[in-house]
């Protein structure tokens, strides 16, 4: 799926799909000359396997392609003045071993080896209450923990400075308080950031209501 968003005199291109060949398909864009038509940002999965079940944040080898292939693409985009936007999935993370209640909450033998304090109590672990909405399928990260904030800033700074992503797209940004997004942006200093935030539409049974003013009001405040 391709979507475009116009931002002042820049245009953002989002290439989205869960197919394993998606990253290989991204390479096609380096030969299309999209920079000539106002495309200056491209959203790319930075560390995903095939779903949003994130585990090892520092592993860039995935079903989309190798770390080398990803870095080659980013360098090529940079040559054409197209900025790469990393998908920052930090609301939730899949554990590596079973912990409290048999849930996969601890993160052992991977970078950022967190214990169960890092997962919110809403997800059945030992952390604090979530500061946002819950993503029920996967353990939700407790962003109130100081060591979590430090580790996340270190990781996204690595994406920004070593991997050379220039922009960030925060996945499920409604899952934790905006002040943490602000802290992460100030810590890693991307050129541009955007957050994924939505509200559920109003339905009458299975039919979408024409009047969605309540949702608009929630966004506007």
C-alpha cells in the first residue's frame, strides 16, 4: 500500500505492507527518480520481522532483508535527497521467556535485557499502570521507568546516527503519554517526526455513522 502526505513543500511516501518481499520492493524506488516529483520522505520498517511483534530492537536483519541491504537503501535515498523515516515501535515488545502468570514478559539474552518491571501492570507484569491506551495482544512497555527511557533514547539515537534514519514515525503513539514522545525526540533529534494516533469511529450496528463530530472534537480538543 502506498500513501502520500504533503507537508509544506515536502511530500511523504509511505510504503506499507506485511509481505516478506516488501524491503526488496523498496529498492525499486531508488531507480524511479521520485525526488524529481517532490518526494522527500519515505517510511520504512526499521527492525520488524513480518508483524509488529518486536523483540530484538537492535537486530536489523529481518524478513524484509539484511542489515546491509537496509543500509545500502538508506545511502541511496540520501544521494537523492529522500529522507528515510524509521518505524519506531516502542509501545509494546514480545518477551523471550515466560514470567509472571506464564506470560512472555522478561527479555533475556537479547540487547535491552529488561525484567518484568518494564511491562505495565495492565499487561499482567510488575510495572506501573499504562499512561495511554493498551495494545492487548503484546506486553505493553512501562515508559515511566527511568532506565526504559534511557535505553529507548540510546536505541533511537543509534538508529538516527549509526544507521542514519533521519525521520521517525512513532507506532501506536496513543499507547503512552505525549511527554515521553517529546523526551525521545529531544534525545535523538530526528529532522521530522510523526505519531500514529487514531480514535475509533462511531457505528450503528455494523454501519459507519455519517456524524463523526465526537471524534473530530477529541482530536481538536
